[in-house]
C-alpha cells in the first residue's frame, strides 16, 4: 500500500482539483481477493456468432461441446431465387443442395478437417423463448451425418499472396443421388403454387437446423459469424424452351444465419455444455455449483474469465468499506479510482484474450444483483464514466492495454464516480458483497445495436497483482 504525501501538488498528479486550497492528497492500492467461479448460463440467442465443436481445456480440464440451432427461412426474392414450381412445365430436376457457413474464429486446430452433422428439429424454435447456452433442442432425422469438412479453403491472389480470401465452410447436403430429405424438400418446392414459399409450408418438412460436432471432432470449436455468405443453396436444372442448350441451371436460397441483424431474420442460438465433473481438483468443485469458487491460491495464482463457458473471476475488495468508513469520519473526496487487472503472458494460445471485460455487482452466493426500473428487471453492472445520449451512465469496461514488450497485458477501468457513490452511501441497496468480472455482456440490445458478442475468448488473470488504486483528498486540511 502506498500513500502520496500532502506536500505533493495534486494537479501535477493528474487529479485536476479546483482552486488552491490546502489539500491532503493520497493514493492507495487496495488489495483484492480473487477467485474463479462459474455462472450457470450464458446468453447465446442472436449473438454475433454461433459455436460448434468439441474441445478439452488444458488448464481447467473441462470438456466443452457446442451445438448450434437455427430457424430456416425461405427466400422472399422470387426473381433472384425462383422456386422450381415456376418452371413446372420445364421438368425441374434437383442437382444438389449445399450449406455454406462463414466463420471468423477457430479454437484449437484449424489445420485438420472437422466432422459435422446436420439435423432437422422435432419442433420449430419457439418465438417466445429467450434461448441461452443451457437449452438443447430434440433432434429429428439426420440431414447429413459426420461430413468431413476442411477449414482452410482459401483463394489466394497470385499477384499478391498476402491478399487471400477465406472461403465459407461447405457441407454437401445432397448430390447426384438425392437423399430422402432432399427429395421431400424439393417435391415441396415444386408443388408450391405461390411465387414464394411460406414459413408455415416449409416447416411441414423442415422445422429447423441443428449443426452438431460429429464423431472424431474433439480438438476444435468453430465460431461461425453472421456472414452474408452463410446460406443454403438448392441447385436445380430445367429444360430450355429452345433445346439449346438442353437444360439451364437455377438456384434457390434458404437463409439460416441472421446476416443483417433484423428481427425478421432467422433466430439462432448456441447450446454449450461445459463439463467439469471429471476435471478433478481444483476446478471440479465448480461442477453444478454456482456458489462455489476456486481461490487463486489453488490455481497457481491464476483465475479465468471466459465467454461462452460461464467461467468468471470474482473480486472481493475490502478497501471499499475502509474508504466508506474513512469518508464518514473525514469527508474525503474520491479524485480518481482505477481497477487494475493484469493478465498472464502466454495464456492465449488456444483462446485469444478478450479486448473488454465487464464488472457485475454480486451477492455472497455469486449471483449478480438485479435492479428494477419501470417494472423491467436487469442485472446490475458497475457503471463507468461514459454516458449515453440521455445522460445515463453506461457499464464500466475493463479495456485491455497491451504492454510495450508484448509479453502480457493489463485490463484497466476508471471507476471514480462509482467509488465516490459507494463511499458516500448513494449506491442502490443492497450493496454488493463482491464483483464478477466477465467478457460476457448480459443485457438487452440498445438502440443502434444489431447483436451482442459471443466467443470463447478468455482472460487468464494474474490474481496476485489485481488492485483497486484510489486517489483521494481531504479539502481544507492543513
């Protein structure tokens, strides 16, 4: 713990205090007790991406399996993607059906092909359900089983090899020998009497899409983004009127990825099963017990905060109560408060470090506190210094600051207003017993937002060096 003497000029220290009154200015580094916890669910509905694959964590020894579930929507553009029923007099014949999926993340091995399976769903997604990582929908008939899919399909510019294009992942649903599923789907498309296929009619034969890791996929999880290239294409041919050439190819498109963020686009979510039951000590204690925690001292002074898995870092900061007592006794003013969370070097080989962490207020059982406004309940964030257009404070963000050596990085957040509110007893009751640091953003969309992030990005926290640094002063002190 350090203190700056009262002889220091507070403005030279960056405190920017008004006037020239005699001021006793100090700063202290308050220690933080740090541990790893696991929250019970993660919001995954309509996030920036969906995840598919299996992976075992070398640090926690937890095993992860991710499955994606999505609505499938027919095209509404009858000109660009005509139904074969439009050419009923020209003998439409199915050629192939292909699923394309753009991706921007690969956790684990990206050099080896993966095996993926596609399934129909027993029931369509419920439009009234807010799905999260714990939801797992029952599967119907397989559409494709255990397809071998390469992840390194790249088009390279011969003139400039550095300029290349990552091609979407490609799964052949049906080829020259149509599958029973493909035949049923194409027969529906041929029998449709309107220019476009309705969602209700489509769901008679295709209720939704599940993408699941196949047998043998054990070291890779793919993060599929909302690329415009993500689509299901039905290629078919029709006889030409002239007979030269004999046939002409047509294509029809189904959508399954919410590429625009519109509420009218398909809904999708990720089911994530993160199993710690066989992990052993110390992280096995988190299996099925959200009130449990793994002290940093039991995990090499390292704690974790990871999106997708529910792993989060818990902070207990006794110094806040010390400051509140001091404020009541000596009327101190908080000039600057900064939460400093260093990360450990070499910890992001499989899981990249997130750029931002969020801070939640929690009770003694690791449950995030809730606030109610206009009958709407929301989770309680630690609020930062930024405000929106209505003057409301936004959630504080721990932003990753890279070191000059590049060996590690530190997350920092200014919490001056929050700490001042805390110590002057203006914080909404109940007061937090602890704080939860996580890269998972748990709130609803705001105006102008089309999605919120989802990944497996993870911060490995250097627990022994986490601290709350507070500059405070006593105006009028002699």
